[in-house]
C-alpha cells in the first residue's frame, strides 16, 4: 500500500504492524497497551485496538496427600493468561519509535510486520 506523503514529494511506504501483548498480570498489559496506543496516535499512525482476546485459564489439580492413601483431597491451582492485540499502520521509521518503551517484567511482546 502506497500513500502520498503530506508534503506531496513522493510516495511513502506504510506498513501494517500487529503487536500482541501477553502477561499473567492484567494491569501490566493494560498499561503497556495504553502507552503504545498513545505513542502511535502522537505520531498520526492509524491504530485499531487494543482488542481483548479471551483469557486463557490453565487449571492444575493436585492430590494433597503425598502417599495417596486416606481421604482424597485436592488442591486446585489456576494460571490466567491475558492477551491484547493492537494493529498499527505507520511508516517504516516510526515502528521503532512507537514500540520503544519500558515494560513491566512478565509482559511478552510479539511484533508481526506485513508490508
């Protein structure tokens, strides 16, 4: 997709970037999304999102007694994984400026670029 530059000098290549943020802590993901979207809007990039992907819940049930005899009592553990997707359409030079930020520990970022 080619779009004309604001100055009309020529054609500038704009890229579609899909950013996927994943974490076990929902506040960290929301904070990173908010900061990334505000960075992109500040640079006049087209932003779609953040789209909230359904929470993945991993459940693990464990027998409490070590030997296995006696009353069967269980512990139930859960791990919730929160995921957000942001689509940004911007110039090639702006991608690094938009995505450069300090993230909380435990937030995973996946960047997919489509030209």
